[in-house]
């Protein structure tokens, strides 16, 4: 999860640079179902249902990078965390860029 957050933060930082373009951005695909959380109780039906939606959001972003698709990735993270581990929701919400 730290690696995923680092990617989102990196893109947000890049947005501050002159000449930033969504066109050149991409995110690594992480298979959440292959990960082993610190607390095994977090792997529940909600998590299993939302993990593929996260992958789908990343694929959509990588096909057509944009602020809207980036926010869809952030939403996929938040949606999953609502039903598994709500602790990082405030941090996740800080990853949303302004959509013009």
C-alpha cells in the first residue's frame, strides 16, 4: 500500500512542475489479492470485491491518463478502505488533484 501511495504522491508532485502533462503519466499495477496485510482480518469479502475495481481503475488511467481517471484510482482506494481499514482515508483524500 505504501508503494501505491508513493506513486499517487509522485504524480501530484509532478503536477507542480512546468510543462506537466497527464499524457506522460502511468501507474504500476499491483495485484492486491496477492498482498499479505499486517492484519489478516482486513482481507474480507469487501476487500475481495474491491481489489479488481482498483486494478480496473489503474488500467483505465494508464490507457487515458487524466485528472478524472486519477481521481477514479483515488476513489477505488477510498471505496475499498471504507469497508476494510478506514484509518488512511484522510491521507487518501489528500491524493485528489483539482479537476479543471
